[in-house]
């Protein structure tokens, strides 16, 4: 379980990740992210789709389950082209990318101070330029994609757009490897649009 407060005067909000819903005193608004399909008194349930990878498997086995003709090829091409992914704290460098991506997608931005304080950032660079980044949230057992952003929407087509796509996939792969190395049991891709 991971928790944090989000204060927006006069409302005291709390977020709880990876836990069952349960009421809590002293909180005006409580948001609970749970893998359990439960209805709890006082809570409004919202359901969504996601993909989850069990991390107790060997990394080669996990990779073998990816689409070989697309995902694995994209990972290999990105590595050959020199994309470097780091688990770093370059939140200052990621912010303009995140802000622009959200604006182009017409998606509201989260409070960045919370993302920075609670998240684990992976950044993808090519020749020193950040192409993409992903902030993940974890509790030691589950690691979930929280916020992903890239230069994908800035580029209409061509080799640069493909490079950004490869950077995005390498970020997910780096986060999966990080989860494995740090003893997580589940990796959550952070949601799926069921209509896609």
C-alpha cells in the first residue's frame, strides 16, 4: 500500500494505492486504487482495464511474450540507434515534455509536486535530448505506470516519430527490469483503452 495527502484548501484529500477501500477519519475525500473488485459503503466504484505482468518470471520469458514482430523489434532498433533509458530524477527536464504532451492531448495535468515526490522517473534520451519519460508509482509489491509523456505528438511522421515510439517502449522495458531487480511482484501498464 502507498498513501499520500493532497491538500487543496479547505478539502483534505488522501490517495491510497494498491489497497482495499476502507473509510478513514479526518479525510474529506479519499481515493483508493485497488485491484480488488469490491463495493464498499460510502465509496463510488469506477472500473477500468489494464495489463499486468507477473514479475516472478525470468526477464527473457517476459520478453518472449511480447509481440516479436513489433515490440521486440522496436526495443532492439531503439537500442541500436543509441536510445539510453535512465531511472533518474530529471523531473525538471521532464516537466516541459509532460506539460506539452498533456496540452496536445487535452488532458488535465496532475499536481506535479506530488508526481515528483511520490513517483519513480524513467527518462529516454537520444544524443542527450529527452524524447520521452514515464513516472511510475510503487509500493514494493506493485509498480504501476502513472504518467507517460513523449515528443510523439510534436512529430507528424518519419524516422523521428519512430525513434520516439522506440523510446516509449524502452521506458516500459526499463521499468519492468527495475521492478524485477527491486523485488516487485506485479507490473501494471497503467490502463488500457478497451476501444483501442
